[in-house]
C-alpha cells in the first residue's frame, strides 16, 4: 500500500513538473499549437494553451466558411489547433489563427478522408458554374453537377441544392493547388444498389407480374416492374415472331405482362414469349379435351341408336 502511494506521488510530481515546463516553453510566431476552448464570445474565443498566458482567436481568424457561426460551431471544451500570429495581442494574450492552421493541418485530414474513403456530411453554401460549393475542415470544396445525384442535374437546378446537407466522399485533395473535390454520387449509387439487392432477394424465378415498358433498345426492352425494380426482356423473348426491333410490337409506356426467367448478378431477365407459350399450351389442351368429349358423345349416340332408342 505504501509503495502504491509513493508511486502515485511520483506520477503527480512528474505531471506537475511537466506542466511547469510546458508553461514556460518557447513559443514562436508560426507555431501550430493545440489547446482547449475556455470561452466563446461574439467576436472571439479564448483558448487554454497550457501556457502562462491564454490564447485568443478573433472571429475573422476562425473559419473561411461564410456560414460559420461562432456561437453554434464552437463550444467550450472543444479541442482546437491554431497558428501563432502574434505573441502579444496588446492585452498580454497570444493571438492565434485557426484559419492559418487549417491551411496546414486540414489538408492532412482531407488526404486521410480520401485514402480511407470516409463518408462525410457537408452543407452546400452556394452554386457556381457546373457545380456547387461546400466547406470541409474549413476548406472550400467543389462538388461537380455530375457528382450531385444519380441522374443528370441541369445547371439551372443547382440553386435548389443551396442549404442542403449531402453525404459525400473526397475524390480529390490536392494541397499544392488548393483543390478539394467531393462527390455524393458514389454513396447514392451504393445505397441504390443495396436497396435493389434487397428487393431482388424477394423476387423468385417464375414470378409473373405486370410492368411498364421503360425504354426500347436494339437488343430488347427494359420493363419497369415498380418498387424500384426493372428487368430486360431480350428481343428473342418478346413474342413468337422474329422481329427486327422491339418497337415493332412495343412502345414506351405500354403495360405488359412478363415472367421472371432468371436472376443473375442482381439483374432480372424477363420474358413475354414464355407467357404466350403457356397460353398456347393451355388452349391446345382445352381443344384436345373438347375433341375428346365430342368423340365420346358421338360414340354414345351411335350405341343408343343401335340399341333402338
């Protein structure tokens, strides 16, 4: 017990000595320091640097994000990194800049996001030619219109994204050229693929259902089955006759009945011809059955006639 107390006292003394040493360490302009936010005012924040004097970061040195709010985005207790602008702000405090530190540290973080393909949330602040702007780690980033959604986004619709929060990944983090590019499309595609896979898992080969002709291609017709599912009806499976193009018998928007004939790699193969085959078989069986009944009736009549009735 005595040994444990001596060990704890030794650690406490070491911590105290380290704190004293840190409070009198040499700090120079341009150094990047880490500290804890101790106060948030309307025009500046104060930071505990574990030094004999505190640090101060003015509002204009906190962020380049035009939507930044000192009251909402900074909280007491936050850990913060900032560059030393001046050893004395005129009131004995060390003047710091978080924006300057971001230029050094943020790019390392952005590169990490890129390498790890981290999913992040950003808010679109404005639209520009061919895309929109959002800030990440205090750095201005660009999201091309082609990376905003799964479908084509027209430039006239870019303003609709302002203020929206998007899930994105970093696809370019070029520190030398200060170029940050992000994309929402890959995440949306992964989600859509996962949803489709879940829906397809509930579909069985042999299912007969109704769909709408979505598009016509040289090789077949894509049929929208609803609920986010679609499949291909190959040209050879559209009808009994041989046709040069699906447009010979189908048109976009037409309602059709199809049978699921195969499911492979998350894709549905459909057939209209298979249903024609089934119908033709049923009609043939009915005709054979009818003819059989006719023969029996005729034979019975003959027998009755021969019996004198």
